[in-house]
C-alpha cells in the first residue's frame, strides 16, 4: 500500500494522525509503515526527518518501495498514532535544500558547471560540480543566488507527465515513473525534486559559500543557508573578536598582526636553536669534566628535555671525546638516550632495551646510539643505574 506523502502536499505540516499499516524490524529496531506521513524519508541528498510517533522517537525514515518505513527507538502499541515532526530540523533541511537549488542554478548559469551531487549533513553542506570553478565565478554565483532569495520569488511545486516535463525543458529522472514532481523558483530554477521546499525563496534567508576544493576533476563547494548562515557568521565573529583582543589589532589589521607574530616566532626559534647548541657544548664539557672511568662514563638526567634534545647532547658527548653517555629525562614520559663513541665495545641497543624495560616502555636503535621511553617516571634513576652497572661490569674492553 502506498504511503500518502503529506510532506509533499504541505512541507510545513508538522503534526498528523495516521493508521499503522505494517510492523517490521529494521536493523534490530521496531519499525512501522503508515497510511500517511509527514516524515520525509532520506532521499536525493536530503536526510530524513526526526520526531515522534505517539511518544516514541523516530530515529530514521527510509523508503521501502512505495511505502515509508519509520524506524523507532522503542515499541509502538497503538494502531492509530499521532506523528510530530521535529520542526527545527525540518526548517533547516528546507533552507539548505532550497538554497542548494538556487546556488546550483546560479553556478550553472554563470560558470556552466553542473551539480552532480548534494550532501546535507548535520555539520556541512556541499555540492559537487562536474568542472572546476574559480573563486570569482563562485562569488558571482553566490551573489546571484542571494539576489533571487531577496527578491522573494514564489516557489511552486507541480506534478507533470514525463512528456510535459520534457516540454518544459526538464530531463526527468529515469526511475521517476510518469508523475514528475517539479520544483520551481519562479523564473529562475525549475527541476525535478522530491524534497521539502519553502513557499518563497526569501525563506532561505541567505546562502554563503564557505569554501571550495578540487574534487574528482571538478569542484566541491561548501556552503550554508538560512539559520546555519547566521550561526556560521556568529561563530566567525566570535573567533575574530577574540583574535582582535589577543593580538591587540583591529579587524582589518588582524592578518598583518598574525603574520608579524609568525615572523617573530621564526626569528626567535632560530635564536633559541643557536643558544641551545651553545649550551649543549658547555653542558657536554661540564659532564665530561665530572665523569670518571676510562673511557669516561657519563650518567645524567634532566627535567623536561625532549628526546631530540637528549639525543643532541649524547651526540655532542661522544663526538668530543671517547666516552659512554647514559642520559635520561623526565617529561610527559621518562626518556632515555644511550650512546658511545666509535670503537667502544658496548652493545648500546641491548643496554637501552634492558633499561627501558624498567620504565615499562620500549625503545631501539643501532650501533652506537639508542633511545626509548616509558611511563614509569619514578624508575628513571633506577634504569640509568642499571645501565651504568652493566657498562662498568663489561669494562672498557679495550
Ligand atoms: Zn532538490
């Protein structure tokens, strides 16, 4: 039995009574078909409506042949039910979907790019175009679509035969049967569509393009309409407001202020690297001066050094003089870097493996350099002592 599609008759209808005509299980959930419904089933890029049947939440709505299946969050007992469609979601879909019609038409008109698909998600709305479009073309299309919105053109829906559709210059979809539903934004856009549309283009409010990227030989264009456009504006305005205060710059000077900051950071980072390199030389000399053994064994631990900083110090040490370096650092993790100068006999990776096991972590390396880390910060000294003992046991071996 065909479900009567009340959402086609009146896309503003949010409450209706209906009779249950079938009961099913869909993906493990109870589901019903009704003799009539105002719930839009997912189709043509527009997601389904949500709401309730009696008081049971409707979690999905899918087409099942000529019928519409309402997937429910729980069991529904009665045979006569009252349906309530969630108003905000329906309004949002109406705004985004009709805005898409207008934007697609404008892009086709101004850039001769056809829309091959439409995605309406809870976060993002986009169309995919069959050819690449540039920024200027998109801005022109955006302006054109908004002029049509602000002109408050009536949106008219009618059902025609395939032949009538063709006579109107519309190519009817192959699987649409002989009753073709046409949606027209008067004098601007006419196309076959089963979605829910407003009475006037004005209800779209505004269409704003948020970005574009290359996609499958064409372009993907992200945009928002209506209430989403207002939300997007508020979000951006709040972020900019915060940035103007953080950077102490007016809106028009924000980009320059950010660029200056990045430039300064680049200079500062370079200076830090130079100073750090100098301090490593001094630290290496200090450690070797205090080390005993022949060749000297250097054992040291630091707070908050990054693994690459430890490694740089270890490499300085073993390059300065023949020695063995066992270095550790306590940060988010406990880190170890072990190294020895060329020609010394220790199995550095094996020393590291044994020590890092104490830290409950892993590590590796080869030849004369190995590093690793683990979560047991409190075991760092113990791990270093273990390795030192192993080095002393083997002796210099030369
Ligand atoms: Zn449509």
